[in-house]
C-alpha cells in the first residue's frame, strides 16, 4: 500500500475533484513540486481563474502562470472575451517545447463558460480529447481540478474520460459531493464505499479528509502550503 506520507499525484492525465476548500490546489501544488524534482525540464503551465488568486497556490511551482478574475465574467460579451483568452492560453501552451503539463484549477467553471456556445464547447472538448489520446507520446499532460463532475456538460464521452486518473478529496463533514458521485461513473464500483466508511477514513486524517487515489482510499496528510 502506498504510504500516506508519500501521497502525491503522478505525471499522467489527472482529474482531481473536491468540494470548495477541500485542498485540491495544495495537493496539486505539492505534487507538481515533487514531480519537478524528478523531471526538472518539465514545463508547468497553469490557468488560474479564481477571483482571489492574487496569491495563487501555483506561484511557487508554475513555469507560466496566468491569473484571471472570473467573478468579472457577467455578460455574454464578458464570456466571449474570457473564452478567447483561455483559447489563447491553450495556443501558448502548445507552442512550448519539450515535456509539459497544463493545469486547470477551476475546470468546472471553465467548462461552464465554454458550454454556453456549442462551437466553443466542441473546441474545448476536442482539445482535451487530443491531449488524452496523443499527449503521452508527445509529452503533453493535462490536470483538471474541479468542484464537481458533470461529464454530460463537457462534450467529452465516457470512452475518453477513462483516460484520466481519477482523484477525489472528501471532507468528513461534507459528503454531499461524494454522495452525488456515487451515482456516476467517476469511481469504480468496488471503490464506492459507504458514507460511514469514508467518514471513518477522513477521521484518521489530521485535516479531516479522505482521498481516493490510485485505486484506494487513504486519510489525507497535512500538506505544506506553497512557499
């Protein structure tokens, strides 16, 4: 069994889901730092759209970090400008040479904005599908971090979602998202534990969280904040 002390994300296509304030960014930050110790030439490109990201968790680990205040996206015109900016970021990411990782900390919200226009939704879905199918051979990886998982809203079919490594963070006092995910394909059937068992695992954690990772449930360790 993997040591809890060594809990981190591998360099593969990862889909990390957790309710707001679950610790997704801290977990991803620590994992990126660990990976870059082994692969110093890896270029990490982060698109962080949190409204409060003047102090982004990723400032200490990203080679390229773009921050945008998504709370200002209100009108249809704002959405189109925001989508155009995201598309420009993807183009810039693809222009980078060598092994590279694209991190989307608020992918749920990004899918929401792109989903308001069919062409934009198809564009984003095709980009992600290309990374999933061809990325490993080209040294391209993508991490999606989100507060929920609605595959039907993304335009990406189930056959492609299985290329992601699923990771889930659950707080012992907030099982609403976990209960929802039990009715989806996010978790393998043999890993859909009862809410009581998830709460028991989370209670063993110093931060009160359980993590589904690499096919097993573990109590989440206390992770260091970005330095």
